[in-house]
């Protein structure tokens, strides 16, 4: 008998492995490997379902709230990291998933089944928790504002960021706000990683096979900041908190060039977050959350279609058969016909970096944070999972994200 990762075959005779053997193998696997197990064939999928392995096609929630609590007690980072994965079909159950040593100081995104993590020397790492594949991205010292300082033995001691001293791990914990991928690196083709970083001021990218970050934008007019970016039909788009939508061409001979698709505008209510979402039917959507007096939780979401020179507001009935997943992740719009357990006309929301919105968060009637659904019809929030928010013991709201939606890409 010969064993291979992900599948088993018998050389002596072409028969299916006994169910008892499959269950024995399955019970020894962590969640990511169990999901890969279930994707092999119909028999293995049936075995996984019988063993209680949830579906891999719907989004999972990864939480590192317990990790933050542990760091507050220890006062430093730990090399060994286990994050909790939660599924919408079994909200009371948590699956522990291990992350490679030294690869998790913070998370700044999830895209096409890959996590974008900050490692212990403040560099970004792509990590697929479902296949355990790892890709190291170029170092933080590529950026002109960051210099590395070494001791007499040649070991990295700290960083200088515009003259300020930062620990080798602490700089990365706040330097990166969001990262998205153009496609999955698992497919073996070209992919691009675009990041929003340095207090939401900068937009940079790196292409597969390249060893240097390239800055697309390092200045933004006035007090505006980047809120989100997305890959849509061959182009990257970015949106600012003031509502400006930019289209980026990163393949030009003279470097990255931008085109302003929608100009910035003054909104009546304070904006908490903005998100860009590429739909399967070809539209690019902009979704924003803002403070609204008279709403049950003081927050209102609105959805607009990005068109040339303007954004057109869409009615909620357009999403009666769809659920939106927004947050630190690559935004998604999923059909409820394919995912019948999801609620239509609903936004599944996990808070992204909220530093820019910190002033407004303190004005909310309830503490902001945690994973919630927002019903577009009733305009109300509901908690999705029963676990509590981290006890950060602060008088001001915590802008740091500690959860992200991720969908396996097996």
C-alpha cells in the first residue's frame, strides 16, 4: 500500500479504501487538511460530512482575538501561533489552525484563499492555511521611509521609519492596513499583490517573481486616505474615505498610472468604512458605512454601482438573492441559491482597520467591533458568533482588526 498526501490508492487492486480507514486518517488531520481531504472525491467528501467537517466552499471566519489577549499578558509576541476558524453553519464550534512559526504578528488581508500576514521582522508573507503553502514577499526596507539598523554582530536590531525608532516586529503591526491579490498564486500564473499602508496614505504593489515593492501612490490630497482596493476585470481600483475611486494601470512603461473614475465628494454623515466589490455579473460596487441618526444602531450601509464619473445608488431589492462579505478581506458577493444557509439582503461584516474612523466610533451608542450581520431591510445589526469581544480595557474604541473572512480555494 502506498500513501500520498491528500489521497490514498492501492497498487495491488483498484478498490476504495475502507470507510474506517478514511475516518481514522481524517481524525488525525487539522481543519485545513480535512477540507483538502474532502475535496479529493465524492467518497472522501461523504466521509468528511459524516465526520462533521463543514463545507469548504462558504466563507470561514478566522479570529486571532485570543492571540491578542495572550500578547497583552506576555507583553511580547510568541513564535507559535494558533488561530481559531469558525463556520457559519456551526457558530459555537472553533477549529484551531496552526500558523508557521514567526509568520504571525498581524494580518492585513485574505484574498483568493490566502492570508496576508506580517511576520516577526515586519515583512509580508502569503500563507494558504488550507494547503500550508507559503510565499515570502519583498522586505519592508524596500520602502523609502524605512531603514534597517544592525548591531555589531550584523543582527537586525530595529527599524527607522522617517527617523522614528521601531522594534523589528512592532513596525509591521501598524504599517500595513490592507492587502488584496489579483488571483490565487496556487494557479501557477502571474499574480499581483496590492497593499494600502503607512496610515492609509500609500498604495504599493508587487508582481509575482519580482523582488521589489513598487509605489503606486505615496501622497493623497488634503485629509483624505485610502479605504479599500479591489481587482476588477484586469485593473486594480482604489477608493478613499472621501469617495474618490481610482483606476490603476500597473503595466505602463513609465510605471503605475492612475485615472480618477469618480471624484471625491463631501458626505452628509461621517464615513466609518468604504469597500470595493467586484461582482460576478461584471459590476464594480462601492459599499460604505456611515453614522446615521435615527437608525437602530446609529449606522447605515449604502451600496452604489461605480460608473463613469459617478456612483449610482442601488436598491436593496437588487440583493434579495445575495449576501455580501466585507471587512479586512477581499470583498465578496455570494448568491444564496448556491449558499442556501446565507441570508439574502444581508451584509456579513467584520471590522477592518478603523484608525481613520476612530473619532466617530466613540460616538456610537454601542461598542463597535465583532462580527455582525447588517440586514439591509430592517437596518439592524446582529452578532453572528457568540464569542465576546477582546477585553482591551481601554476608554477609547479599538481600531485594530482581529477577524477576517476567508474562503478556501482548493
